[in-house]
């Protein structure tokens, strides 16, 4: 069996891995610098802050819903490495717009009339950028890796993605927006140059006409891919998982500020802990499954995630009684609070079990379909995921609009894990039925 360190030394994997690291880093440095600046410097109410956070999430996710079908078709019908290079080149232009918005906002120049429209324009464009990268970062793996390496490669990509999210999130919370603006430009250029080292990944089937209508193409794509039970249940389980994730990520910055009385740096720490946890879970599940793609641990993993979301809720409920402050807690003051370790441990365990749940499901998308359909399977997943995440965003916005406290909203996320557990169980049953059936898997 090939191990993760082995893959990191391979030309067929390392450039893709590094390019994806830079991609995730830049996405999150930019997005979190934008959200944290606005939440902590523009708005002064929890409802407005949650509304802005939800709107930012929706703007970033909407392109996945509109363009994933086109992205999946292109990735299966053109050289995947060539698409990566064109998309990374476009990122340089996108980040120049975003960097301009960040600088204008930091200087207080036309914040609501020019800076924020530029910030949202770049955020939406980065959503388009990520839409076209998304199908490739998983579907290219079966072309460059051996079958027994695919789960390890998927876990590495997922772990690397979340470590990059962690790094981008740390910087977003601790550097000025002017420095963030410069860094997003630097890493956009670096990502383009590493993308040029990704080996060619030509189409595995003769090209045919691409449907550029986002609606008919999406319906056709999802219908064609989801007829196989294993892929169908994997997509449903991943999508519902990210519905929960969307609710949690929207809640984090306002919850940190208004429930835990924590500063911007602590809000960044929450996202960092979450990212580290998913990375740990991604690697741990590969070790448990020993490279075999299976949903064997899916139900148990997401049930444990739900348990620790409920634990996080209980800690938040008791926080106000244990903390008496009239200002936002800095990082040192926050960590010194008696319940702070429970907050961080709960978040870490939520993320670890979440990573253990979702990583094998992504491997289903590229190993349970024909190789020439792998990108479209990932794209179909992204379409359903984006719809689910927009639904999660709207749910979080609706709960805030009717003034349900942020800490109480966590209980809904915990309950939703029960549905994810049910979907994981359905997937495992479909997996066992497919394994028992005669003929090729």
C-alpha cells in the first residue's frame, strides 16, 4: 500500500497538491479578511452581522449551483491540467479587484458605495474560480494515481485544503487588511506558477458538444450521475453535511463576538481549530480504512459530531454566567477563561468526526463511476452541495431574522446530524449490496 509521504514526493501528485494549497489559502485569506473586517468594523448588531456573513456565503456558493455542470463537462472533455492553468491565471485578475476593495475599505474610502461592491464582485468571481477547480482536484486523482492510492490522495487533498484554510484564517485574523491584500496577490501568482507543473490529464473519452445552458445542463448532469445508488447516497450525505457546515460557519464570527464576547482573533482561532480538526479526521479515516473506499464509519462519525455540537451548545449557554466583561476578550484573555478549553476541544472534536465522515464519501465520487465521468460526478455533487449550502445559509439567516439566539441555533445543527447519520447508513447498505452483486463494482 502506498502511503501519503510517498505521494507527496511524486511529480504526478505534488504540484496539484501545492496548487490546491495555494488555492484554498487564498480563498480563505480573502474571504475571512473581508468578513472579519466588516463584522468587527462596519456593523454593530448580531442580526446585521449574521446577515452579512450569510450573504457573503451565498455569493461565494451561488456560482457552484450555476456553473458546476459546465465545469464538470469541460473537465471530462478537455485536458484537466490546462483548465487548472487558465483558471489560476484568471485568479490573478480576480484578486487584484479584491485587493483594491480591501485597501479602500481599510482606508474608509467609499466603503459601502465602492469598496464593498468590489469585495462582493471578487468574492463571487472566486466562487466561479473554485467552481471550475472543484471537479478537477478530485477527478484528476484516478488519472495520476493507482487505485489503491486514490483514498490516500483524496485524504491528503482534503487535509491539505483544511490546513491551508487554517493558515489563511490565521492571517486574516492577525494581519491588517492592507497586508492581506498584498498576500492574496502574491499567492495568486504563486498558484499560477505551480499549476504549470501539474502533469497533463487529457480527456479519457472523445469530446462531444458541451451544453452551456446552466439549468438544462445541471438537470441532465445530476440525473445521469445519480442513477447509481452508491453515488446517489454519497452525494446526498455530503450535501446534507455541508448544509450543517454552512450553518456553523455562518454562526462562528457573530457567535464569537456576541455570545462568547471574543475578539476578531478568537473568531479566527475558532475557524483554525475547526480546520485542524477536519485535517486530522481526513488522515485518521484513511488509516482506519487502510486505503479502502468505504462508508463503514460514516454513521458513527457523524453521530459523534452531533454529540459534540450539542456539547458546544451547552458550553456556550454557560459561558455568559462564567464571564463578566464589558469589552471583547483578546486571545490571551479568552484562553484564560475557565470554559475556554471546553469550547476549543468541542470544536476540535466536531471537526475531527466531520472529516472522518465526509472524506471517504468524496472518494466514492471518483471510484464508483466510469473514469471518463469522474469530473461530472464531482460537478453533480457540487451542484447539489451548493443548493444545500444556500439552503443552510438561508436557514441561518431566517433563524437570525426571527431573533432565535445564536447559541440556540447550534441545537438545530446537532439534530441535523441525525439525518446525516441516516444517509450514511443508507450509503453503507448500498455499498454492501454493490459488493455482493455479481460482476464488476
